[in-house]
C-alpha cells in the first residue's frame, strides 16, 4: 500500500484515485447507499481502513458495523400525527433489532455527527430541502413520508405515500352525503400554496357551489390577510420558514374559528387541514358559544387518537399514521440490509365517523 502524508486527512477522492473508481462509488460503498459490486465494496472498505480514513461517525458504520439506529427527523413534536408515526416506526424497528431516535431540531450538521444508519423524513418537502442542502454529498439512506404534494425528488428516495387528495375527496363526499352543500375549508397556509388538500377542495366545492372557491377557504396565513395582527404570532409563516420551525396547527385552528365568525360565512360545515387544526377550531367555536355540530359541523383529516379526547367525538378521515411510520421503518431497514426495496408504497384512507357532523338530510 503506498505511504501517505499522515498530517493530511485522507479523503474519498484519495481512495477513488488510488483504486481507479469514481468518488460516488467510494461514497456509496462507505455509506451503504446504492449498489456497488460486493468485491469492489469490500476492497474500498479495506483500503479506507488501511489508509486510516476517518469520516463522520455516521458514515463509519462501514456496512458491517451498523449502529442499528435510524433517525426520525420530526420538527412538529406537538402534532399527534407525528407521534403516532413514531410509534409505528418503533414497533417495526424493534421487530428488526433496530432503535429509532428522534430529532426535532433542523440541524443537518448535527445529523451528520449522529451514529445512525439512515433517516426517515416526515414529508416530501423537507426531504427535498435536505437533499438540496447536504444529501447529495452525504449518502445516508433516506425514506420519506409523502402526502401527494408536488416536489422534485430522485427516484432513489422511497416514498410511503398517503393520498391526501383522496382524503379530502372522502371527507367532502361524506359531508355531501349528509346533506351539506356549503362547505368551508380550514387551511393553515396561503391560498397560493399548491397543497394537494387545497387542490382537491377546489375541485369538490365546484360540484356544489357557483361561488368562487376562495369564498369558502378560511386561510390562516399572513399572505392572505396582511393586516391581521393575530397572524404575526406565526413566525414560521412570516419568515417563510415553515420547513424548519414547528407549526402550531391547533392555534391556527383557533384563529380560523374567529375568522369564520367574523366573515359571517354561511357554510354549514368546515373540513379542516388536519385533526390538530380541527380540534383548535372546535375549541374556539365552543368558547364563542357556537355549538358543534348543532350550529356548525366539523371534519378533520388524520385519524389520530387525539380525536377521542374531545366532545363531541371528531369525525375525521383516517390516514393511519402508525401504519405509515411502520412502513417507513421497514423500507429503510430493507435498504440498510440490502434487501429488495419498494420505492413507492400507497396507503389508503377511510372515514372515521364521529359525532361532529349534523345530518341535514331530513331538512325540507
């Protein structure tokens, strides 16, 4: 083996030049990410060890020395949906002999220093951001939860997708079935946001209303209501930084209830962005003396256990977050262990009927 200047750190480029392979091949071999022919992989690992190559602790797993830990990056620790995803991950990972660690602070430098074998991202938007920032140069396996939102991700990143477009259709069709035609949408983002739930709402409301779809959207975002001081409290919106900061969907739901009343909307029902938003809206409406479902019906989307802790029991569209989390962990561990991997998994949704929707079918 050629001698090296020990004062100069060994790089992946050094190893690649020595073995006559590309730097990307060396990176895939050292980080257990992507295909490398087995003999070549072993030679790269052996050469790295002999040269004294010392990468970040994460990458030093070097295949046979796996940490048996995977990371769930989750910035919204107050959102029950994410906690139920985590429960599903832990159950599946434990069955495979792995642990799941959670990080709620967006610091990719810290992730690089953490002893993990792979990462689960909570949504496709954050996955895209991660890959743009460091992921292209740091080849840890990544699996992403997905909600049918438009992003540009490489095919090598598996997605466990819940069809939120379909979830909105299910919720709206249920309300139509129950006799509701004037339905509002509680939305935590600007109406310029190309979110799949908003796109589905536009299509569904056009079936029953001749009015503009904007008339039915209760948007809790400063871009749509710049003069509302209440929206100044949401720093992630003001700084266009929602990817990095925790979002308070419950508080936005409370403000949505106030906006709904102030606008004197004649809707008989509101379908909300998620369960946290719906619960916040229910609480504030009830505080203002508006009865659910007698005066206004409320539907959520998520199917979290939190729906059981309020009165009336929230009707919601169940996305089964525990199942999604378990599937994310399964696919990531399959990647780590070089087993066949599904690169997209679709999960169905179903309605969970509660007590928060009034039946208007008997009205004449």
